[in-house]
C-alpha cells in the first residue's frame, strides 16, 4: 500500500538524500563531482525549508521516495522528485505529484512546473499523465 505524507524537520536527511540521488542521475552534476552535488542539494533543501514543502512516499511502510516543491514566483512552484529504482512503476511518483498539486493549490499557487532531465522520458510521461504540458525548451551551456 502506498502512502504519502508531508515531510517534517526529521525528514530532512532523507529528503537531502533523495535530492542528491535525483541530481546524481543528471550527468552534468556527476561529472563535476560530489561537492557541487552536495551544494546543489543543500541549496534546494534550504528553499524547501524556507518557502516550499516536500512529501515523503512509502510502500508498505518502507520509505521509497520524495517530492520537493520550491517557489518560482508568488504564484508558481517548481517540483522535482525521486523514487528509488526498486519502487518505480508502482505509482509512488504519481501520488507524490498529485498530493503536491493539492498542497500547492491550497497555498494559493496558480501554476507549477516540473524540472527533469530532457532524456528522462519516464518523468516527462508521468508529468504529462498528471496534466503538465510542455511550454518551453531550456538549453544550457556550461562555461
């Protein structure tokens, strides 16, 4: 049975681990080493703690993933998420996104956006499944 709950202060170590794991799957950060990865995770965790929120997902009582929501503007939040590989395909990420959308709306948000790697077709398909639509292509060049 899948359960979703709002994260609290005691969940910060697990949430940081999920953020790092999600970023670890992003090749540019891996190639730069663990220090940039940790800095990026700490920055996101600070945003979540200050102005955002997070959800923790579990299957049969075992914690298997999280979503984290951070403000982009006063009316828009961005979301990223991570589910452990062995728990993927069980609907955890779907429930994390659905719960987060309800929470974001209750906080007065008018829109949300998903941040995912462009090659992560499973994540893109999931976002589309719960109602997200592509609106822009963002390209970056490291200097």
